[in-house]
């Protein structure tokens, strides 16, 4: 079967867990949505789940909000408990895409342990495939400052490179597009620092495990998608 990005993909094969790595703005959310549509496995975005908790004013949301507003990472324990709850849901049985998790080596070690738990071993024996999207600092800044999101359908736009047909309006459902609170220049700088200090070491962590697949994230979007699909298929054969 021909995949969306022109790659041959066996959609019936079990995909298993897919972990998307990359700095904020590297395109993980955009690619996760395409992978989700293609393979029929859910996108688990820890940022989206946290933002939803903040919007609903839950206990978790109140605790996480202070960190998110400053561009800092939410403490590991809070995020890991949240991820464990989400991964136990029925829709994750055939695999899932982790977008924004893990973000520290401690989270990655915790995830390795969780996937060895009998519950997950039985459900999804395939080891995770880790895809890292490489994007340079200037391009990340451009993407983050230009990012606009539809609050209704979640579609992501960029006012410089992928603008909506009508300014500030979603092409799909006509909603007014929103700018994320943490996409201000000051908070972006903090988020990129947190990435360098806490998340970058994960690349070596997964490289040592032989699980890492690198994708050049500054190519045309459809090329990035094609490479990501190829990386997932290659990773699954291991
Ligand atoms: P994102 O939407 O992935 O850019 O995440 C937005 C914010 O949510 C981050 O800046 C962190 O404050 C928080 N966050 C998301 N995922 C994690 C994670 N795995 N660990 C800690 N904090 C996270």
C-alpha cells in the first residue's frame, strides 16, 4: 500500500511505541498527527495533556502551570504518573506515539521499566522506535514565534511558512487561531535552554541502545514525513 508520503507501508503490521524526540518547534506535533492518521495509533502529547489539565483547573494542572509558564520542565513524577494512566487506556494497545515524552533521562529510564511491566509486554511486545528531528536554532526560533494553533481541531500553522488561507483563521473549521502562551520570546529562550540541558542527553541514551533514528527536520514537510515513516519501518525491523 502507498503511504501518504509516497512510501510503501504495511498498515496492518503492529507499530508498537514510537518516541518522537527533538527541540520545541522541531515538528514533533505535526509529524505525530500524520503518523497517527497513517498507522491508526494515538498521539500522546504530554504538553497537550498538561495544557488540558491547566485549562480545566485540575490539581495536576495547578501544579504544572507554574513550571510551564516559565518554560521549565514539570517534575518527572507528575508527568510519569500522568503518562502511565494514559498508556493503560485501551486505545494504546496496538502502539502509541509519544510526542514530548520522555524529556529527561530519568523519564526515559522510567519508561523502559514501564514497558517491561507484564501489562505492556503482553499488549505490545515491539520495542520502541525513537525518531529524532534535527532542526537548527534559528529555524526553531522562527517556527516557535510564528506558530499558531487551532483551539478546536488542533491543526498547527506557521504565519511564515504555512499560513492559513485567511489570516488568523483555521482552514478546516473557521476557528480563530491562538498563539500558545509559552511561545513568547522570553519563554521560548527558557524552553530551548531546558531542552539543551535536560533533553539533549536522551539522544545519546537511545543511540547507545541502538534505537535512535535521525531525521533531517529542515527539509520540505513531505520529505520529513517520508523519512519519519521510513525510520519507523526500519526501527520496527530490529
Ligand atoms: P510541549 O507542548 O511539548 O512544548 O510542552 C509544553 C510544556 O509542558 C513544556 O515546556 C513543559 O513545561 C511541559 N512538559 C511537556 N512534556 C513534558 C515532559 N515530558 N516533562 C516535563 N515537562 C513537560
